[in-house]
């Protein structure tokens, strides 16, 4: 009898420890969010790129889910990133375009930086015991704004970045993944959250000789671009190898995405053409949309549908492709908090919703509407829509000034090829009214708490 009791006690202890480990495993989920810059949906090998090679990102997808119906919440960088940080549509914070100079912000009725007092994903995770870090592009203000808050004000224990306020040291873009690896090596025994916001494939392009040689069979435009993509892919492979080496691979969520679609190729043919620095310019920005209409600065699918690949062996199934689940950038905030076991802040109104069910490979039916407010559309170019709304697989694009409207059912027409505005005028009207009501409630003016001293001096 005594032996039986001992065996029962051992068995109970085994299951109790196992249960405790499983609970601890769930609570201590690590999160790595890789956000590339200006990558087209079609720039991945698995998405049919005609000249780029991305073996490491392709491998990432093979170990998780390739979500092919993900959209960012603005077709340019700063507002797209604002949606990730806050879980809000960026227009709610008056972030309508990229952060630039103070004079530019004044003209565009924008703040000089994203308000750090708004609910912030990294700060909430930090307060819950996560080690937090940001490496790579920042662009939630800009180098032109001398007195903008640094990333520490947003909830990061560590950071190294570029596009930082002018008084701060600017990190080399090439060191993004190296600094990420160093952070993970020092913090992998605690739960951590790290943004890896890559420079690639934004201008200026600085292709390395090793990768230029790899693609010397291509013409110069494609060679430069493919070399840039290949370097970023290799860095991601190095990062994935490190988390495997540290034995945290099973319980580390890795997401790869991009802030908007590919840049338009410049009209000139010199390396200085339309670049943000002395490297190769937009003439060499020949990213692909995979057959989607529109590119960066467009609310058409090619401008806002970007890669979104998620991998975490402990709960995400391998090798799946999901083209059905409607997912948006604002969903990152509630999703990461749910995965970390953290409730939404009291009084917080989420524009997104948790996609944990989709990440687990389960059916996910979106309940919340997706809105876009884009104030810099050029109606004589392919990025003509100034506003859009997506609801229950219907997407309406509008531009009142141009008198133009297009309606698509993305469940049946993923690439937005058949305009159904003539067949469903009532549906279009209903959605346009919804969009107008949402836009009418957006702030009329930027928050003065986010104005620089230079701006206040100019307006005194």
C-alpha cells in the first residue's frame, strides 16, 4: 500500500510540474516583431517574386502561417507604425503621413511626434514584466525635430535606432539585427518583446558586394534591389538561428511584415535620383506587388496588403496559407496583449481585435471595420483613393475630389480586379456613409502637447 501511495505521489508531482511548466511557457512567450520598409507583397520567393530570393523568410513561412489577407492601416511608414504601437487608426492621433520637418507638420496639421502618453504596446508589456527593446527604424518623429521624446518614453528598456530626434545618436541601419541578437542573448531567460524594424528596402540602397555578385545575371535595377532584399533575408536567417541556438525557438513568436507596399520606381537614372541619402535612389526600387494594383501611397491592395508571416512552434501550426482571415495592423496591439495574458488598458477603445484564433489556425471572422484616411492621394496617379473602408470582405475606395469610387468583394476578388460599384450601389452608399461618419469624428487639430519648441516659437 505504501508503495502504491508513493507511486501516486510521484505521478501527481510529475503532472503538477508539467502543468506548471506549460503555464509558465504560455506566460513567458517571447515576441519578435520584424517590420520591413517598403517591401512589396510579391517580393518574397513564396509569393512569386520574379527575381528576388528569400530562402530564410520562405523557411519562416514553412514553419508557421503565411497570412495573405493582411493590410496595414496607412500606405506610408509613420502612420502605419503608429497603428502597430497604439492599436488605433493613425488618423485618431493626427498622424496622417510621414514625420518630417516641423514646417511640414504644420502644413499637414500633424504633431511633431507620436504622443507617448497614448496607450503604448511596449510600455504595457514592460509594465507586465517583459524586457522590451526597439532596434532599427524609428520614424515616430524625425531627425529634424530636436526635442522629440526618445523611444525610452514609449516603454523600451533598450533602443538603438535611426530617424531619431536630432540630438540623439543615430544608429547604423546595418546593425539592426546584430543589436537584436545581442539583446536576446542577454535577456532570453526573461520574457522579452523586441521590434526589429529593418531599413530595407527603403532608399538609400547600399547593396553589399557579396549580394551584388549573387545577382550579377540581372539588369542593374533588379540586381541592386535583389541584393538589398537578400541581405535582409540573410539577417533574418541569422536571427532565427540564434533563437534556435538559445533553445527558445519553441516559445518565441516571430512575425515578419512590411509597413506598406513597394516604392514607385524613380523617373531618373542616376544613383542620386529621389533618394533619402547618398546611396542608390528610387530608380532601383523595383519591388513587386505580386499582381496587386497600386504601390506605396495607394490604398489599393498593392499599397496596403503586405507580407504577414507568423511562426511559433508551441501554438502556430506549420506550413499553412491563410487567405481568408481579414487582418490589419491595428490587430497587433490586442493580439500581443492576449498572448501575454495582459488585459486591455482600462478605458481603452481598440480599433483592432485579437487574431489569436487565426494564429492557432482556427477560423477567424473579423467583427471590426477597417478604415483608411489618406490625405495625400494624387488623383492623376495610381494612388488615387483618399479614403477606404473594409467590412465583411467588402472594400470601398473613394475620392470625392475626383468623383471616383470603386467597390470590391475581396473574398472573391482578392486582387481587386472587378469593380462592383454598378452592381451594388446600395452597398457602396451604405459603406461610404459609414466611412464619412468615421472621418467626421477624427480630430480637427493635432495635439499641442506634441509640438516642438521650434513650432511654438514659430507660432508665438
